[in-house]
């Protein structure tokens, strides 16, 4: 899986339940044809990224098929989740 681009929007938390800054991140990804996540229409990942003074983490994510906007019922593998987190840490300011 390769992350090609992203957009990010800071989310305001009126309840203050989670400390830190939260962002909704849409990541355009490219996956090889032999990957179970592959879709001819393409995919993007909709993620909530939390940046706190103590920890950065992906709170949740969804895989979405472009064009149909269908949510895919797949989980990323550990290395893909690590890639997603690293990308967000390095690119979301």
C-alpha cells in the first residue's frame, strides 16, 4: 500500500472527552492488483488521527471505495496501520 496524498481537517471537540488535537484525514492510497484491498475504482482511507503531548494514534479508520463510497469491511495489517500512523505523524501539523 502506498499513500499518494491526503487532506486533513482539525476537528473541534466540544465535550473535551479526548485530550489533544484531533484531525479527520482522508488519504488516497494505491494498492497492488494482487492485494485483497484492490479495487478498480481506487480506495481512500478516512481516519481520525489524535495528536496529544503524550501519544499520537489513529483513533479509527475506514476503507472506502472511490466512486461507490462503499465502506469496505477489511482491517489493515499491522504494518499498514504503522505506515498510516507514521504518515500522519510526519504530515499532519
